[in-house]
C-alpha cells in the first residue's frame, strides 16, 4: 500500500469529518465548538493537498514550510473546538508559546539536512506539544466518562506517534529530498499511523459531541424555563430513578404558593412570574446538592430529599416557609410579603412515586385548610403489633 494511497485516505477521512462537524454546527446551536472542529478538519485537507503538490516543486521550501504550519493550525483549531465543547477556556497562553517557538524554529529546521534525525525531532515537537495540550485540557475539564477518557488516551497515542517518527525514520530510512517523501517506506508508516489516529479521534470527538448535545437537549426539555428547576416530566423521571435505587430514607415536600391568583390579578402576570422564580430559587438554594427540585404545576412545586427523614423534610420546609414569608420581592414593585404552604411525606416501604406524591399533597391540602403559610406532615396509621397468645 503506497504512501500516496494512504494520503488519499487521510484526505477523504478529514473531508468526511469536516462535513460531519459542519452539519452538526449548522443544525444544532447547542454543539459548541463544532465549527472549530470542522475548520480543523478542513485545514487537514489543505495539508494533504500540499503533500501531493510537494512532489512537483523545484524549490520545496515554501510548500514544506506551509505544510509544517498548516498541520499545526489544524491541531490548534481542533484544540479550540474541543475547549469550546468542554466549556473551558482554550489554553491561549500555552498555544501562543507553542506557535512562537514553532515560528522561531522554522529557519533552523529548514536549514538542516532533510531527513536528518535532529531535524525530524525538532519538526515533530510542536505537534507533540499541541496533542499533549489537547489531552491535558480535556482531563482538566473534569469530564471522566468513558468517551472522554478514550479521547484523552487518543491524544496521548498521537503524541507518542509523533515522538516515535524520528525512530521509524532511523530504522527504515527516509528520502533525501522532500519531493521523494511519498515514495519511501517511512512515508507509508507515517501515513498509516496518521489515518488510524485521525479516524479514531474524529469518530470519538463526533460521538462526544452528539452525546453531550443530546444530553443538553434532554436537560432543556426537562427544565422549566421560568423557574429554572425541573418541569413535571423531568422531576418525575429523576424521582423515579432515585426511588429505583432502593434508598429507604427519602422525603418528599409538596409546596404551593398561597393566594397566587390574587398576585396575578393585583400586580399582573409578570409579577406572578417573578414570585414563582424567586420561590423556586429559594427552594433550590435551601436544598442539599442531591435534592431533586421541580415545578410540577402552575404555582406548585415538589422537592425530593434523598437520605432524609421526616424531621429533615419538615425542617427544610419550615426554613423555606419562614424565609419566603419575610422576603421582600422588588420585582413586584410593591412592599408586600407573600407566603406558601407545605406538605411533607416520608417514603414508605415499596411505595411508588404517585403514592408518595399523593400523601404529600394530602398534607399540603391540610396546611391550606388550616390557614395557609404552614407545614403539615403526612402521618400513616401503624399496623398494631400482634398480642402474644392471641391468634
């Protein structure tokens, strides 16, 4: 298999991924960094075209320098795209340092004997540094899912391949002139390694992009845009997952804003929306990190507290109730306080989410009937223990 054939495969693969990332970017605004990744793949195509043109040059230096810098640009754009996707700031300082060192090394590299080991080592160093920086960036983003770890591993493999290229050249030999590069065994080995890593990296990055985009779309579909907490569908899905884990200690708090219709009638729906958003923020702020908070109706909310007892749920509800009853809401433009009522129920053995919600709602209705702005708990009748000696 000739190096020219492998180079053609590399160019085709880069083109496929360039189109794929461009389509993702054009059709989904949530795909951060996809345009940069498409640009990186596009620069790789230019690199492969230049490789073919190199054979026809009388003076190979201009094309050779362009090849050196274009491939580094492809890696740089891919790094920026990866950083945008992982929602971290691109390592601009480190990237700039690599580029400055690379530009300063150009006169040195292209004044050295072509194919010499020192030249090959210096030539590969910017690529090693950029691939390493890509892997470090992903790792420092904090993402540790299997695809993320695999992507980090691929960056490490790519860096190792670049470092080993001078060794391969020393073992199998390389061309005496740049125009003869494509006819060498070294070129075939180099392009073989490149096509494998390019395909693997592009595929994994595309899978990561689709995975995270799908997850973000799901999160948005399950989030109430007004309050910022889960909507009913999102709350029920997360709560069902929590119950399926089999935790025995769990508490559900049902909450409802008192006289909410009067708020809308007196101050307008914008003011009502402000009250809902403020109340949701108070529920979320007072809840532990693993709590599930949702808006399950117009002015109705539910909070599931894992690893909690009935007393914990009541304490949480009381703290939110008291804070909300004394809070000033400047969004209304009036100096008035509002209140909410709460019902608290603890999960019973083998109880489903609808049953738990029903008992919490029953306690909430009792709080409403008892005068509002209060917390009531759902108490269950205990089965009496059998008397000894009685059948």
